[in-house]
C-alpha cells in the first residue's frame, strides 16, 4: 500500500515537472515573441515608392519592449495552474470522449481543430489541451472553442476540466497591445 502511495507521489511530481515548464514556455513564448523595433508606428512603404536610402545602424543593442502586449489575469492563471496540479477526475462520458480523441491521433501531440477564431491542440506528455485564440474578439474565440469541445462529446463541465489552457496567438496579442486587456487562460465559466 505504501509503495503505491510513493509511486503516485512520484508520478505527480514527474507530471508537475512536465506541466509547469510547458506552461512557462507558453507564457515565455508569448512574452518574448513580440519584440518590436524601437518605433512601432512606422508604416510599410508601398513598393512603387521605394528608393535607395542610407541604412541607419543602431547605436547600441536593440532592446525588447518591457511591457507585454496583454496582461494575464493572476487569479485565473493561478486557478489554471491549480487545475493542472490537482486534476479533477472526469465523468465517465468525458473520460470516454477524451480517450476516443486521443486514440484517433495515436496518443501523439496533434492539432485537433483549426478554425478562424481558435485552434485546439492536444499535448500528450502533460496530457493537456491547448486552445489558441486567433481573433481579437476573445470571448467569441473562447466560446467557439468550448462549443467545439462540447460538440465532440464533452459535457460543459468536462470542457473545463480536461484540463484546457487558453492563450492568445502572437498576432492577436500584438493587435491588442496598449488596450489594457487582461486575459484569462480559462474559458468563461470555468
């Protein structure tokens, strides 16, 4: 009995060692992939108007912008991390749906659905669903993704408990820069 408990604890620690770096990588990617030139207001010049010009060289290293395009809600981010660390067992229906989807992709990381407003991906190592929001209408993107999960056979509760993490695509985050957006990595109502 005690060896079973020790094995369970080791499995959870191992799972945490996979999940936490994965989540940190996603957030790091989102924060570091938005490095802009020092003047982001420069508009592209039409090709017909191009003329040879002198190229200016920077006087020092180009510095990345220190403010992220979008802030992540600290409370819901903590709640998402708690869900990853303390997984709620899925209902029989939700577990069956999840296993059917995983079998259909041979238990390999795969993009399950790409839509104009979202993309759903399954990551097998940490057993995690990632949803990329691909529209500035964040609520619509999250709702469309959650409805797609439900259309696959998950219950409303199951679509929240898979676990599933929502994040903004790089281009959407850039479009929302300086608008004071605070983003939640959870679906509405989860």
